[in-house]
C-alpha cells in the first residue's frame, strides 16, 4: 500500500497480515482510521478457502477494535 508523503507521519501502525491483506492505522484529528487492503481473486478462493479468508478478515477487524 502506497502512502502519500503528506500523510506518512499519520501512520500509527502497519501490519502485513498475509500476501493478500495489509492493515494500516492512521491518526486523524478526531478519530483514528483503519484501512484494510484486501486482494482476493474470485476464482482463487472458493468454498472453504473463501470462508477461511473472510474469517481472517473478521479476526483482523476484531483485533483492531480491541486495540482502539
């Protein structure tokens, strides 16, 4: 994930969860912003693999909620 120079100092946390999921947390004026970048080719994730992928995303979001 590319970050503009103007906001690079706002990056609080970066986590490369897998080759398909990257998370960045930005500090904004009033609240922090969580950006989750996901690459998921539709043909690659079918059935159980898709459920596992969505479970991983849900886990990441739950962790982010705990870390507020």
